[in-house]
């Protein structure tokens, strides 16, 4: 039987952060990781450059049944704290749109930084170590794995969600929570592309590869970012963001020209170039391929009709259609390509101060396994850092 002060399940962003912080406080910490290598999700994030945080992190950037839950941890460990850590390890970084921060070189730099922090603090890391069960023993816990058992005073569950199952994500964190009687909210894929069927799928396949800056909204805030047509549906940052607020059967509203007013542009063109056709005006605002594809569906019988022959009312109605495109996805791409998992361990059962279960002292849940999902743009990593620090700072022997 191996013994230590705390066992951390999962060597991802939240787990490594919690382990290093706890070990720096003098605790003997062991990290158990199912995969052969730590930080796999970090390595693939941000196109391999890891969007490690965002300069503008507020509670409103997270989806959670309790919108106030994230405030405490995020206030105590801010993006600037993590930037200081990155700078201390001399990792070059840069800012992109919407306050997103990325490594200049590689996401490997962030993984190595976390591992270096763990090594310096004396954290023991065991990879290829799959947890099979946890049970309370006296004042602590016994963690059983295929590679032996560990006894510890505290256990931190940082096993992630269900997204990208090819990386070994199997939802064990939810099963462990349920085994201790904790409520787990329904889960579904988040930050995920949409799929369509019928004529809409034919349209997206026809336009696959085309990207358009849009404003999109479901049952939540509007996001002004790019939309990408794919062979199966719609992707791009705007669609990924909207997916966090979408349920099957809901519509997605897309404004194809958020920085323009097409009805006014069409009426002005009618006065200035009356012999022009609608697609000529639309092609000035959107890729020609998009204009042609929509022409074939929205005004095919008037494709060659000069603007002068259109009534003002008809032109305005057509123009506003570009600003209020109502779409009904048939579904999403699911966990296969989802960046995160919505839902999870109910925050009602967890202290927002230290991520400890209120009914099971010594048991902590952090990161994606909890019902906290951030927007695209570094917010989920900041939640991982903040929740990891909150737990790591509170662990005791």
C-alpha cells in the first residue's frame, strides 16, 4: 500500500496545477494519470500553441447552473497570476483577438512548465495508471488502481469530461462522484460544430471551406466571430460558442453582415446602379460563392432581375433575411470533436472556496469534471488553473 498526503486523479491542466500548489505547501502528493503521457489535451489546444488564458475573465464567460460559483476561485487566481508563472519560466507568448493569449512556440512549453513546477515541489507522477475505485478508510481514502493502491488524507478528482474520447476520456470522474452520493447534472458536448440535414447540409457541403464573419446567437449571448462552412454543417468560433447555449430543436440566429446594413445598401445600389442585380451587391459584402449559393435558394426566380425592377419593400425584405438567418441544426458533432463537456458534478455539492465536497470532507472536484464550462478563448484553462489553485491551497494531510 502506497501512502501520501493527497492523491490527484488526472495529469491535465487542473490536476497538475493543484498538485504543484499542494506540494509547494509541503504535502506529499501523488498524481495518477490513466494515459501514457501527461497534459495531452493541453498539447492539442489552440492549434498546438495553447490558448492558456484570456485577459478578460468574468463570471459571465462561464456556463454553470449557479452563475456565481466561479467568482471566488477566479478572483483569487487571475489571468495575471498565470501570466506571471509563464513569464517566470521564460515562455514567449502573444495576444490575439478578444484578449486570447497563446504560446509563441508550442503548447509543450505549458506542459513542461507545469511538470517542472511539480518536479521542483517533489510531486510523484504515475502515468498509465488507471483508477478503478475510491473508498473512504478512516479519516482518509483508499484509491485502487490496476497498478496498486494508495492511501491518502485527501483526493482531488481532475479527470476531465467526456470530450474527445479518443484521448481516453471516459467519464470516470462522474462515476466517482455518484459513488459518493453527489449529484451529477446531465452532460452534453460543448464548444462543438453543428450538423445539418437536407438542403441545409447540401448548402454547407457546397460552401465547405468558406468562412464569414458573423454575429450568431441561440438561447444566450450573441457572438461576433467567424462562421465556417463544413461538409457536414457549420463550425468556426461563432458556432462553437453558440453551441454552449443550444439545445436540440432550438434555432440559431445568424447575422451574415453584422457590420453592414444590407437593406440600405440594396436601396442605394438601386438608385445608383439600377441595372445591376442583387448578387452583385451581395458579392461586395460576402464571398461570391456564398452569394451565388444563397441566390439559388432565396431569390432564384429573380436572379437576373435588375434592381430597378424590384420594389423597395421586396429589396428590404430580402436584405433583412441576411441579418436574420434562422437555422435549425439537426445536432452537433458530439463528443468526438467537442472541446468541452457541459454539465457535470453539481456545484451545489461543492464549496466555491476550495472545491471540496460539502458532504465528503477531503474529496475535491476541479476543472472540467465540474458543472463549469467556459467560452472559447482561454476561459476553460483559466478555470482549470483557478480551481486547481483553490483546491491545492486547501488540501491538508
